[in-house]
C-alpha cells in the first residue's frame, strides 16, 4: 500500500476539511405564507416565476385557448329538422355552463353524461342518446335515436300519437286523423285501462317486437298490415290484423325474428285455397303453432281467453 500520499500536505488538508464539513441547515420561515411556499419548493424567485408561468399557461388553455374550444356538433340518427334542434341545444348547453371552474366549452371538460341528460330534458325529439364522441379539437359527434310519430294508438273513442319509442303523444282529433295521420297504422288497446300522454305504452322489449313486425312483415311476405291489437299493456300478446283477412297471434316477449320466420314457413306451406280461407295463426307458444280456417269451430272462439 502506498503511504506516501498520507504525508502530503494537500491530502492532509483535504482530510481535515472533510472532517470539519457540516451540511448547511435551512430553517423554515416563521411566516405562514412563506412557510407554505418553502414546503412547496417555491422558496426562490426563479421557482416562483416558473410556477407562475405554468399557472398562467393552464388558465389560458382552460378558459381562453381557441384550439380547445368546442364550436360544432355533428348529429347522426336524426333528420335535418331534428339535427338543427340538437345543434341549438348544444349552443344552449355551452352557454349555460360557460362560467365555472371547468367550463364545458373546453373539449376536456365537456360532460357527455350531463349533455345527454340536458338533451333528454329539453328536446322531445330525442328518445335516446346512443353515443357521444369528442373529436380533436373543436367537434363533438353524437348519435341519437330520434323519437318520431309511428302509429295511432286507439282506445275506445280516444286516439293518441304513439311514438317510435312507445311514448304516448298528444291526443288526435277526427280531423287530424283524416288529414295528418291518414297513412299511419293503428294500434288498438282493447283493454279498459287509463293511459296518459307522456307515458310509455310498451316496455322496450315489447316495443322492439312491434317495430320489427311492422318493418318486416310486408317486406318478407308481401302481406299488407291492416292494424295491430294489444289486449292491455300488461299482456304479452300482440295481434296482427292483415289486409288479406286473417290475424296472427304473437307473444311479444319471444324472439321476433325467429317467430316471423316461423310465420313465413307456415304461410308458404299452405295452398292458395287454404291461404284464402285462413282465419288465424296462433304463434304464441314456444314449440307449437296452430292454424284455424274460416268456417271451422275454432274461428268462432275468442282466442284471447286461451292465452297464457
């Protein structure tokens, strides 16, 4: 081991300096404001300046930066008139929440849930909001299910608009029925029950079943639909009256596509004479289907009484 260096004056000076070294201790300031800055690491003017500039930058981005400001909304799932209404709702929403800690005009703070609820509360034509996407840097994309008049709901002598989401609309006069709703299919509620505008007539499953049959029977089978009948909202039955002079009984809690295919299969197996004499098909049951022909005993029986 080389011991010569231990006797060198420079080395001895370094050793002594190391022995005497003490870390400088910074005591926290006594004033509360200064102490807070001290614990935040802002005890020098350089750090304070940097923190201030960062703060100003974030305030600018949140409240003033045009490149983060939402200025348009693109609507799908609605017609032109409904789309204009939703665009107006968007402007109202942005204006309403323009002030606050987190302004909704900023794309990062735009509330998809709160805007959804705002639309449902303020726009009758919006039945449901299916999707909202924020697109850099200024746009919002929204896909809705538009509520449109779909049927005429008849109960006794009263008639109402029945919308696509099964919401009961306003009452219809005889004059309106003849002029404005002449081409609408009728849905008859044959039960004695109270119905009111604004209520849901059918739940989503039963309404989807009704909509599927309305959209596909004529396309698939070339059979015109005269009207629909429902023996009360609590019932699972859906009765389709066809222009060819017979009816079909469905269970609206089953698979609409499966049972329409079953109806089609049974129909094409009948001869032209049997098709002309058909009184009804009963497709309410999972495994069995029944056909009744005009003049047979079954055609004089009220099949509603035999429903499960």
